[in-house]
C-alpha cells in the first residue's frame, strides 16, 4: 500500500504543475475503474482527448538502449503529441511486466510491455512511453496510479538525498499520466514526497503532456523543462531518471494490480519511505537511475 498522503503547498520551479491541490479540492479516493473504449475518429492529446482509439503507429526503432546509463540529445523540431516521432533516430529500452528491474508483486504475471524513449535538449527532458496493454483500465478518481498509468521521475541532478519537493535535488519530481478512457480525457498529476508519509500533489500542466490510445494499448509523452531555463544542462551532465508502469487488467479490480519500474537502485541506511513499502521511486529519489546526458 502507498503511504498516506497529505496535501500542501510547494513552489514548483520545473513549471510543470499549474496549481496545487488544496485540502478538500479533490473528491474521495474512488477506486472504480474506467475501461478504455476504442471508438475511431477522435483526436488525441493532453487535456482535450475524450478517449478514443487512434491506430496511427509511431516509429519503432530498436529497443536496445540503457536509459539508466545514458540519455541522448534530441534534435528539433519536437512535438508533444504522444507519437514519439522525435525518437525515431534513437534507441529505447523495452521492459516487460515480468522482467522489470523492480515489481511490486514479484509472483504475479501480466502481459504488459513498454518501450521507453528519452532524450534531452536545451529546453529540458523529453520522455515517450509506448505501452502494449490488451485491456486498458483507468482509475475513475484523481488517484491515477490505481489504474493503468505511466509514472515518470526526473531530476536535474545526480546528487539525490531521498525526499523531493520540486525545489531540492535538481528540482526532483514525479508525474503520473493516465490515458483517456470512457469519455474521460487523459489526465496528469505531479507528485512530491517531501517527508516520510507526506505526499504533495498538483495537476500536471496540460501543455506538458499528451496521451492517446493506440491499436494495442496506449502512449504517453511528457516534457520536463529545466529548472532554470537560462542555464540548460549540457552533454556530460548527469540527471535522475526513472519510469514506472501501473497496471490494472480487471474491470472489477479495487485498484492497481501491479507496478513495475525501469530501475530501482538500492538505498543504504534510513529511507524516506515508510517501512511497510520499503524503498521505492515514488518516495525516495535515491532509487532512481542516474544517466549521463550524451
């Protein structure tokens, strides 16, 4: 179980959240799920997508990269449309639900497969995740991680200490994006974990993400601007980075059935996570990968 969450105000220099959720602004943690109905014809995108099928395929370059070691530079132009065209000349990494570096439930098997592409530019970090998922089921509540969703973790530094609130450890933060489903648009949320058992959340600025359903699952693309646009990172610098996938394959599930992660570095000593969950990316940024920009 995820540790109890408390909501509070935090400055967000990554400029990725539009406003903070205040107490009482969100409804109850309804764990009902919405099945993704693939009706042809609607447009894909961030906050305007009503949740329809789009058969357009992205390019599929070899998935042989190690994004925990290095992230390539992307050339312009770059379009945030959940199609990943910007990454056609780069390699991604393929992760299956059964062979991921970390699994919430090690003994459970699921068919999901994800191909993760990431790149950097003078503007920030760009991430595209294509998910093969035979049954897309999305949370009906603001608790997006309780259904099918993509979690992405980014910091502008490799000097990671555990807690993160968007102002420390290179502006470290977590975002969760759920694909559109059942007439509900794609949704995104920014999360911070500033202290043990304390989690802050904020709506993710719709201009920073896009998500769409595909012929075999869904695709999510997110842009993370550098903390200080006047001082962009350069080749040879290191960042914090990780990707997790939340899985729910049942219309009757009471919430998430599995979670997997691209990387999960061991944490020595005290952790920012509570003992019941142990070190995980959502609560301790020291578990994230630390790739070099190249």
